[in-house]
C-alpha cells in the first residue's frame, strides 16, 4: 500500500509539473487549451472551467496530457474550437516553447527540489574528515569520539578527506587503532579496537560524515551544479546503453512504484531526493529525439525553422502515433520484467 500511494504521489507530481509546463506555455502564447487531464482512460472527476478547459482526473493514474487546439483531427464533445488559436497557427518558435515547456518544467522542478534539500536538510560533507553522527554500539562510541571531531591521522597515517578514513582503516592490517582528532583547539588521541566486520567485509569505526546546510542563495547555485553533473551522468548512461557498452537497467511503473515505496519508508528527505531524480530523468528523457516524445516533436519544429517548410501535419501525427504504440509496447515489456524481478525477490 505504501508503494502504491507513493507511486501515485510521485507520478501525480511529475505529470502535473510536466503538463503544467505545456499548459502555462500554451496560455502564454494564446493557444487554446481544451483539456488538462491527470491519468488515462475514462474521467472519474471532471469540470469545465469558464475559459473552456476541461480539468479531469482519469481512471488509470499513469501519465496525463494537455490537449491543445489543432493537435487532433476533429474535435470532441464540449470543445469550442477557435482555429485562429490552434497550435499550428502559431510561429515555429512559439510551438517550440510550448512543446519544450513540459520537460523544462520537470528539470526546473528538480533543481528547486535539490536546492531545497541542500538548504533545509543539507548534504553529507565528503570533503572534510569531520565526524557527524555516531552509530550506537560501534567502536567510535566506545573510543570516545564526538560529533564535530576532525580526524587528523589513523595509526600515523595523515587524513585530509573523509574517504581516506575508510581507506586507511582497511589498509592498516590491525584491529588496534590510534586515531588523532582535533576537538575545539585541543588535539586528542582516541585508542581502541576496530575489528574487521566479516559480514560487510570492512572495518567499521561507526561514524557518519558531518552535514552542510547551504544558505538559500548558495543552495540554488550548488543545486544547479548537482543537477548539471547528474544530467551528464544520465546522458552518459543513455549513450552507453545505445553504444552497447552498458547494460540497460530500465524501470517501468511497477519498478518505479517499488522504488518510490522504498524512498518513502526511508523518510521525507529520501523521498524528496527520489522525486528530484525522477523529475530530472523525466525531463531529459522527454527531450530525446524520438517519435511520441516531446523531443521528437521538437525535431519537426527545428526542421521547419531550418528549411522554412512545415512537415505535413497529418503525417507528423501518424509518425507520433506509431512511436506511441512502440513506446507503450516498451512500457509493457519493462513492466513485465519488473514483475518477474519482484516475484524472484
């Protein structure tokens, strides 16, 4: 139940943010919006606003859409079409803004969430060897370590970064450990035994790194840097899958539901982190130049802007329809693999 509810919350937020980007962009450029729907299938709850937009919550909480004038051949019951406000009546750059608005909003939301996380909860400081939280029952507590201690050396081996603590403990080859720390203005030596943990295959001193909380203005800057690096890793992974140098590990709705449930059980901040990562992935993947995705639609618009000639609308719809069928087939395949993976566990 936790996984299902978490999945609905995650998908709901992602879809509303994404489609909200299309909606706001369309309204800004004077394009008529017929429908803003969360989910697919028949409407459970729906209401048409004075502006003519049908707001709907549909049966299957997977995906959603904003339906604009001109996107479909013909109209639906309740529509009041204004051909002059069709998306295809607008200039190429305006259509580009509307189509790119969804992915852009997901990426922007990921940046905002990351910045919020860095400012409100902070992030582990993996640069400085400063002790944060102590793990109860571990050697660090017995030896007298305290939060805020800066590790200077372990058995005479100088420590300047957090990662060196773990490395030196694994390399010293003895359980007897002498750790020099700086506490305030004083230098203290903590002596004791750090036994080898056979289950994990490492020596565990039992400390976690300290956390840094950034002021809002700096969190925005650092959050952008985090998102940039993560985006590079996502694109690098995609290229590796395409080139065949990396194994594809794709999750469908069932897999995402399981991960969302795990994140929710870990706590609020883990869930926020997961939500940021999902939005960043969704934004980048939607920009891939494939039919049925926003990136595929952007290719047609870019072609029109470059060659000064519009691709026939009917043919573009057909191409996107074929891409949609292929995309749904891929989702079905990935979902089946997710179910088999869960049953195996």
